[in-house]
């Protein structure tokens, strides 16, 4: 009999655990029919509420439920990595605890795995119920990524994904500290079937993603999967160098023809401000990559476990 591990990253989801479990178990009969055993792996990402108590209650009733608690909040990316690492299933699926990833899609997803796909991913076709400004930035982030990265990063992709052991092992080989999961899955490849669904609003509780957190996350995505900003910095340098040469020739000839009246102080100040601003911006870009490299070479663990049940 095959085993399917369902990895559920949770951060302060006490209100959702029960409903989620009930909803998930509606797919149980489908998998029993297919002779697939289920295993539930909750990753408690350092919750400060009663999330782990809620999961422990489930463990008492159902021995297929497992819990890994982090020593603090490490972020969803770390929770996903931990889930892959701790899962023993022949298949693994990530699914959010807030019921935004409808469990009713699981039978469909599994049938594509049976057809021979290595991985079944999902994307939402709309962003209903999301602040418009967030959707605007998200859309532009994805179109930018498409242009500057060779790795395929799909707009609206969720982390709701079912995969075979092959893919799990491939992703586990990527032990980088700065984890941008959407990019990682694009990078490893394998045959992937994309399923689409309408955005579902969060059942209870609040999203853990503020606008600025998402913004920082998008920078993470860019620096993890593209070096285009570095090329941009170099290109800007070359551009200003050429501009300076042209200006130099122009000023030289003008001085020869019309003499050399000392004027143009305001324009000089503007040019200095502009150019030094661009220089700092470019140093910032380099610094961003340097910081990433710094964190990578430290080789710190991606997560720390407090409790395993
Ligand atoms: N999550 C997590 N660690 C975090 C933030 C979120 O494990 O630091 C979990 C959260 O409990 C949920 C899933 O990741 O199950 C998605 O989070 P959320 O619903 O806040 O994100 P959204 O659906 O708004 O993108
Ligand atoms: Mg959510």
C-alpha cells in the first residue's frame, strides 16, 4: 500500500485546525478505494496560540496525525522544507490549514499522478477578495520575473501541490537557506500538471502576510532566481560612463569656441545628486546579493525542532 503524506504548515491557526481536519477527512474514502494510506503532518511554525494543543487533540483520536513543532517562527518556506524532510510518504502534498486550498481538489490531483505526472500544482485564476493594490503588485512581480528569470514562476501559483517521491527528493537536494519555494519547484522541473481553481477566502483568522512582508518576499524571489539586477547595475555604470564622455567632448569644444565662463553650478549639483543616488542604488543591489551569500555561507539550519509527536 502506498502512503500519502499531507504536510500542513500552521502558524497561529487554532481556529482552523478542527474544521480543516473534518474537511480533509471527506476525501478519506477516495484514497481508501485507491489503496492509499493517509498521514497528516502538521508543522507548527512557532505558533503562539493553541495550535499545537489542537493538533495534539487530533493525535489522541487519530494515530495517522503527526506534529513537528518549531522552536520559533521560521516562516512558511522553512515549514515546507521541514515537511518534505520529515514526510515518509510515497506522495506528498502541501496544503494550507486555512482551507484556502480546497481539499476537494485532492482526488482530481491524485488522478493526474496516476496518469503519470510527477507533480500536480495548483493556481488560482483570480484574486477575488484580495486588496486591489496587492493584486496589482503581484501581477507586476510575476511579469517582471518572467522577463528576468530563466526559472518558470507561475502567476497565481499556490503552494498547494501534490508530488511523487522523485520530486520530493529533488527538492530536498536544494538545501539553500533563502528558500523561495515557487522558484524551487520551477527550477527542479519534472512533468507538472497545473490545475486551476477560483480563489477561496480564508475560513477564519487572518493572513500572515502584510504588504511589506510580501514586498520583501518578492525581493527574495528576485535575488534567489535572477541575477538581472546585477547586470542592471553594471549596465547603468556603462551608460553613465558613455554619457560622461559625450558631455566631456561637448564641454571641451564649447570652451574652445566660446571661452570658459564659470557657470552651471545648479546643474552640476543636480548631476552629482543624480549620479550618486544611482551609485548608492547599485551598491544596494550588490549588497542585497552579498547579504544572501553571507546568509548562505553561514550554513545555519533551516529550522529547529522543539517537539516531535
Ligand atoms: N504559515 C506558516 N508560517 C508563517 C506564515 C504562514 O506556516 O510564518 C502558514 C499558515 O498557517 C497557513 C499557510 O502558511 O497555513 C498560508 O498562510 P496565509 O494563509 O497567511 O497566507 P495566504 O494564504 O494569505 O497567502
Ligand atoms: Mg491563506
